C-alpha cells in the first residue's frame, strides 16, 4: 500500500517520540511504501479562526499575544485576549470535526506542510498513524488528539484505510475523563480499520469505553530494537566500551561517571505539575543513590526534564542532554546497572539490555503498565517528587535489584526480547 505516515516525531527532542517514530516507520516500510509523513508541527497547532483580518495577520497576532507569559500580565493579559476575541478565535479546534477540517483546509492555503499532508491523503491508500500517548482525555481536550481525529475523519470520508498504531488510552489522573472527547474518539476510531494498543491497561480501557472499536494489542515498537542494544551475556561485567560506538561523533561527550558501573536517573511526565517540589526531591534522591557506590547519570529525555540540569550542577552528577542522538540515548539506559524514572519509553529502552528499573509516577497509568508488561512481580510506583522516606525506599529497592545481578538482567532482557517479537507481529495486521 501507499501510506501516509502520521505523527513522525523525529524532529522532536523527546527521546521516546523520536525512538518510537523511527521503530514504527521501520516496521511499516518493510511491506509498504511511505509516500509522505505528517510531523509534529501541524499536530500541535492551535488552528486559529480569523474573522476580521487575513489569517496570516491573525496568526501572527495570536502567536505573540496568546501566550501564558502575556496572559498573566495584569491589565495587558485581559486586553490581549479581548483583542484576539474581537478579531477571531485563537484556539479554534473543537469537537466538531467538520469545522476542524475546514480550519485545516484554510490553514493549508498559507502553510506548505499542511497542504502537503492534505495532498498526500488524496494520493495514499492508507493512513498509518502513530498515536503514542495522545489518547488521554483531560478536561481540556488535547489539541494533538483533536487534529488526529480530524485526519481520521478526512481520510474516512475520502475512502482511505486507517490504521491507528502504537496507542495508549487513559483517563487523566488530575481531571478524570472529558466525556465529550471520549464520545468523539469512540465514534471516530470505530471508523478506523484497526486500532493497536501498546499495553493491557489501555486495552481494558478500550473494552470498557470503546467496545465498538476494532482493536488488537501489540507492544510498543521500540521493543523491536532489542537485538541492537542487548549484550549476549547479561552476566558479563560492565564494559564502558559498549557505549563508545553509539557516542562516537555524536556531539555529546561521555561523562567520567560511565567509566564505571552507574545508575541512570530520569524525570517523569508529571514532573511539570509540581516543579517547586521536584528539584529538591531529586537533589535528595541523588544523594541517597550515591550511597550505592556507583556513578550517577541524570538523563534529560524530554524538555520537561530540564530541571535535572540544575540538579546535576548541585549534586555534581553527570548529565546527558535531551539533544543526544537516539542510539546513544538508548545505549546509556541499556548499559546502566539501574534506572530510576517516571517515563514510559526510557523504561523500555533500559529493558532492551535488561537494566532493572525503579518506577516513579507519571501523567497516566504508564509506569504501572510497563511493569506489568516486563513482568515485575509487584508493580508499584513512588511519588513523582519522592520525599526523604521515599528516596530511602527507592535506594533499598534498587540495592535489591542490583544484588540480583545478572539473573535479573537476563529475566528482563528475555521478556523484552519476547515483546519485541510480539511488536513485530504488527506487520501482519497491516494488510491491504
């Protein structure tokens, strides 16, 4: 089939967005011709609706004025919103997919990448769409999901096949479920040829809330990279040279701390919700982890983890930036002796070489669900901003995992290998 690949996030800094986009594309390309892709830019737009001025003029005004920094300025914020409201609608995507489609078509007159996507819908046989974590239903609808559903609507009306892949479905842990968004997703996804979900909790959500959607469960596409990063012998001692080929000419220097066995510590997808507490919590966590006698490496796998830069300076821990090439990013986690994190994809990356993990909370059920998939005996998670007692418990749990040594690494690696085979079975789902 000729395929339009939707949500190719290779230009985003986020490690998981880049890795899963690449891995999923590699699976699709084995059997189909990808004639075009929709990257993250069009998906994250607000899609302004101008009524009193030309659209490009209004977009420029909204880009300058419809920002949190401006909206919070006393006097200026309310005036800027009144001006934007008088001239149009600065955030116009809604639950009305026909209206959304009209907004997208209008935007295509001024934005080449949107025009190209609409043209590719006409030329393709099928949309293959990388859903990732957009299937969360907070009180304020996610604009990425509204655009995603709008594209399905356009493709279905054009008689194209639609495959929604690598998805997650979840309530928002803060606001619960926006029932209107859920109803729209249920109706729209029922028109797709297939929805694949990446873990059991999302599948249970679908069975409860979207029983009319044709669904199959396939592990995350990143698991298909297992053979690229796994050592043949999980009992072998740590070898720093295993990282050299991935970091060579990458522009990111290998820190001194990785010349000996090290612990990697990452952020959480919910860290931004309580940044005031998170930095201090991580300073304490790093201090406790140092008691294990290993090197400590902080990994900024997303811009939301940027607070780790200050933590690294304060604690003199090593730091791996978000701009790290993806193969090097995976390798640093796969070669760690232990990983502590509240993120989905980095936890998968660590598992490819059997790195045991201790899990923090996240913005959904992700860090509980990945433990179920990796067959941890008692799935649980620590607070996003762990307190002093939590930090001590995290280190105690980490010490036990380290004590288990190669046997635990081998167990995790074998599970990851099996999940990689199951993920690759997606190819059989994508039939003409």
